[in-house]
């Protein structure tokens, strides 16, 4: 059984795009980056494309009026794209003390820069082809009854199926 995503092109508001760009930018700049990338990685543009993903139900583990457990396959082969900008170090020889002179270099003693040369780079990822198996592990449930702890806990437990 497959699911259809209607009106994919208009499904995402400008606010969604800005939030998604901010979250993606935060994730890309979290942790250690390769030393050749200097400074922050900036998400310049994000397009969800015009073609929706496919969502196929592979297996039903538990099905009742108030519960569903199953395995889904998500596939995407469309025209979404992502463009990021960063600065890269163009002369890695300036900071590579482990480089041994070899016959592959044109000079017998390579000339090294005294300071790194930082060059802006724009990177565009497109023609994405994705396939994933989805299993619901955790979901945050909120409702109009969040102030009543017993009901809030009951809803969370029932929806998670734990």
C-alpha cells in the first residue's frame, strides 16, 4: 500500500523553509569539521522540489482502532536541492608537516605558504535518490489536555505503543 502526498509544491511555507535551513545549518556546524573547511557552513538555499517522496507500507505489526505499528519504506528520487556556502583552505601544504617530498611534486623542495589561503566555495547537492526504512521509535505528543498529567501521560503511552 502506497501513500500519496497531495500538492507537494505548495506544502511548505516560507517559515518552514527558514526553520529547516536554520536547523540544517546548526547541524552542519555542530561538532568537528575537516580542517580544510574554515569557519561556518551557511545554508544558502533549500528547495523541497516539485516531486513528492513515496511512502509504502511494508508490514503491519499491530493494527486496532486505537493503535498502529508497522514498517514503512520512504523513497525519494526527485528534484529537491540544497546549496551551502563555506570557506575552504586552498593551500593545505601550509599546514601539513607530515608531507614528504616526493617525485610527484614538480619542485624538489615544495614552496609552502606562510598563511592559509581561504577561498569561498558554493556546493550544490541535487538529483537526490534516497531510500529508507522507517520505524517509529519515539514521538512527542501534545494536546489540549497537557495540563492534566494523567491524560497527557496516557496519550503519550498509547501513541508510542509502549
